[in-house]
C-alpha cells in the first residue's frame, strides 16, 4: 500500500502567481469558517532582529526596517500562505528559506549554520508513534532532518494521553496522521510521509528505501516481530537504528551503517531459532522481551509492571516524564550520528533515579534465626536421658545405609531438618530447628511431616536389611528436639514393633521425587485408586480424600494459587522463598546440597522470567500494595488443570504425633503412586497457611492476609468438608508425566549422621 498523502499535509499558496492567488481566494469563499492568521510581518521583523545580533533594535526601529523593506511590495503576496485543512486555519508566514533560518536561529551555535544545512537533507523513519510521537516532535522541533517517514497502524485513545501531548479532539485519529499534523503546525516545510498500516513484511522495504534510503531508523513499536523485521531490513541497507524504552532512559544504538555484520539487538537473540522469532508464541513473548531489553536491569516499577501485564494492567506502562526524556536523548544522539560526531554502537542508560536519587540506601528488614545450629554434645545429653531398652547393635555401614535412605524423604523447601545420632545401639532422630526455621514451618507442622516420612523410609530400609524396629516417638515430649529414639532387632522382639505396610516400596525410595513436568490427566483405574487409598490409610486414623471433578479441581487450584500468593507477598514468606528455599543457579544447588534447584520447578520461559523479577522484595512489596500478583493464581490453576486427581490426606487430631504419623502416610502414598507410574506434585501451601488462622491467631500475618485466608478456607471447605481440628497433612496433584531429569540434592551423610558410642 502506498503511503497516504492527504489529511495531514498543509496546502501552500504563493500568491504572487495568479493561479495560486485564484485558488487561495476560492478556498476562502468555500471555507467561510476558516481562521486567518497573518503572522508574516511579525516573523519578518523578528528575522531583522536575529540578523542584527550586535544591535538591540527597538519596536520602532523594527517597524522602520519593515516599512523600508515593504516599499513597493504587496505584503499580502509576500512569503507563503499555508492552509491546514484539519484545523480550518490559514496562516501567512515567511517563505521556506527564511522560515527555516528564523526557526532554527536559537540552535546556533550548538548547531552551526553549516551543520543545520547539512541536516536539512536528512531523512529519518520512525516506527511506532506513542513514544515515537515525542521523538518525532522533538526531532522536528530541533529540525535535524528535512524528511520524516512515520509508521503506525493504531489510533489515539484516551489512555495514550498520559504521555502523548495532544488534545482530546484527536482521539480516534491515526497516530501517524496525528503526529504529522502536529509537526506540520510547527514547521510546514518538513516533508512527511505516513504509513497508517504500520510496518509489515510487505511494506518494510518501501518504508526504508523508497525515493532514497533512510539516513536513520528510530524503532519504537510494541510488536517483537516488527522490531526484528525493522532491524534486519535496516542492516541489509546499512542504516543505523535507535530505540529508547522509556525505562531507566535505556537507549539502544546499532550502527549497521558502520558495522554491517553486527548482530541485531547486540546479539541478545543469537541463540534463538529464526522460525521462533518469526512466529512468537504468547508464552515466549515475556521471556523474549526480557532478553531483548535486559528488563532485569530495568527499574523496579518497570519490572513490577511486566509481571502485571494482562493482570492489573493491559500493556507496558510509559510515563510522560520518561517519554520526554527519551525523546531528548534520541534527538541528541540522532543529530550526532547524522553529523558524523558519534560512531559507536551500544546500550546506554540515562537513569534519573540513579543520577538524582538517595545515595544512602534504605535499611532492609533483618531476618534472624532464633535457633542455634545443631549441637551434637547437647544431643548426646538428651539421647542419654531416654531410658535404655534392649536393642541389637548394628554394624555402622548398615546404619549408614538405613539413614541414607531415611534422608531421601521429602521436606519443605528441601531443608532436610533431621539430624541422626547412633549411640548405645539406638538411633536417635533430632530436629535441627536452625535448618527448619521458616515461615513455612508454622507450629513445626512441615518438620513433623518430614520426620514421619523419613521414619517410613527408615522402616522400609531396616526391613530390607532383615531388621525390625521399635520407635519411641517424642520420648521427651513435644517441646524437645529429640523426635524419636529407635531400637533395632535382628528378630522381632516381644514388645511392639513397627509393622511394614508394603516392603516392595523400598525400591522407590531413591527414585521418589517431586514431579512438576508438564502432565496429562490420565484417569486412575479403580485398582490404582484402591492401591493409593490402601497405602495412605494403612496408618491408623489416616483418611485419603480423592477429587476428580474438573470444576472442583480448578477451584482447589485457585485456592492453592491464592495461598501461594499470600505466602510470596508476605515479607517473611518472600524472604524464605528467595533466600532460604530457592537455589537460583545449578552452582548454588550443587554447593548447598539443599533447597530447591530452580530447574526442578518445570517453569516455562515466561514463568522463569516472572520468577526472576519477583525475587526483589521491593517489587513484591509493591505488588502487595496494589493487590497484584494474580498471575500466581493462574499458574496454579494451569498446574492442576492437567491433574488425574487431587489427593488429600488427613489424620484425626491437630497434634505433633498425628502430623508425624501423617508424614508416614504421605510417604506411603507417594511411593505407591511412583510405583504405579504417576507423577506426584505436592501443592500444600493451604495446609501450611490455614493453621496460622485456625490455630495461631493469625501469627505472622497482617489483617488483610488473615481476611483472605479465612475466605479461602471457607471456599476450601465447600469443596472438601474436612472439619476444623484435623491434621491436614497432604494436598497433592497426581498425573502422568515424564520423569524429571534433575532431582534435588541431599546433604552429605557425614553432616547428618553422627555415630558416637561412650568408648569413642
């Protein structure tokens, strides 16, 4: 499509020519409502003034100069008359050369006369006329070109007026047309072309090359594929490209004129297949934007806004102050490029918050751990207070194998809160509260579940070694860090010993893992359901609840996501997640041997990008203030939407012992599900948060969070009527999925198990 040539170009009348004067008179007769402004004499007098800088001419002297010049002339026919059809205005102004001389006179000598004349011949293209509107107007106002090409398919809306300086009467006008009109009203002699279809694969070559190549391309559009298309075409024709993002004053300069082999966007997209860049999927859009503009280096509010696009806002925000600053930066750099005063490529920042900002950083909240690291000497004292019982001595290598298996149990955030002491023929399980202290371990629920799960592993591995065990659970009471004292027997003793539910499950201990991979909702057969139910309910008092109704599953997913959101936006919950739980690089995971390797989360590109952004506590703090972060709910609903079923385990009483026994139940269920080929994905944030409201008087929560959780609790009970004083142990997604390639690490055994006998 050829560029539109009407509706934005003024009409010129040189009345010295009779035909032009006739047309002028006819237009005024036809357009009787035309406003006529005769500016000629004032401009001519001002021209006399700037041409005589050494003399301060008075108004009388200027009148004298003008009258002397006007002798014998028909002043009405001097200069040029310009008609603006969209405004119904007729202006009498200086002819082009004098007009340009006068209008640019205040540029001297920041721009010399020779430089200004050189710039008159330059042609600049601008793609995208939101930010580009300010750029175009600044380029035109400074008059660093004589020809502008403007491309945008969009029309002006009210929401654009937060950054586009125009009037309400222009709403509904194409942005390129609007910009062209505003430039014409500043300087009607700048040649302008408008592409109101925007830039496409069909017209990009025409835009860049028709009637002579552009001297410079300014790209300010929103569409990623058009950004790439513009650069590839500019590179082909060796045209420099500028882009300003209106965030931290970031400016990209790509000198394809001087570096024709330079990769587009500084090579940031070099590893992405060309086909993927041509057909950008919705899920790839955010990761590509982040990669393209290195948004993680953007302003905090810019990054915050990225994760809220499509949630609380519809598009990338831009402020008038930033757009105005960006327009000035682009114009300055454009001028120096066109005058051969600047020859480099690169990415630059004019960050006002950094340049004009508080130099003393605001204090960050201090997160302290009230517990001391595990002390083996104190543990020995506690172990020795438990009354002795008959127990067979077991070889150290067997104890190591058993404890190693026990340590493969799940724990919240993979914190591995256990320590083991083998002494006097008994194995003692201790709670390392220094490791487990976290927002997620309210009332030690999460830790006690982990202890029950590792106890179940120990039971299975002992049985495989030909041993039976007798466990004294919480032998010194709930307040003690001694969780269990375990005796081993090579033959079953007369006293009670722990029965083994399914000895074959021992083979899955080292294979068991959280599986967050993309899944399929393959229904469970009756036999599979009965096997899972039997495994979970083999613990006395345990109940397995099973949900397959899709609407109920989505409702539970919404509740889980809302609880995840409460946790992540809570300052302590956020700190635990970011600093204590997550391992953001493979190197960190390998080094710590604990926590959750981010690679195991099964995140797509957009989710990884969002995760990187919400690491910042200032961002999550603002998200909370604006009631943002709703995307977390959508992530959870998407996760559960592919569930074969949602499983829930409860025990009768809200007590340490029932949570411990619940840990045994969940481990039996988990191992059985793995044996049946199902992926297990715990989604238990509701069961870690609801107790804070039900049993902790809102501990660690503000009033808003308490209110949200009460509403979510009511909604949850409408789906699963559990009652209020049960041990709510496990909430899990079951589905079919490929096995993860990466599993969580475990601490070295020598940091977890201590074998100390009196004689040693």
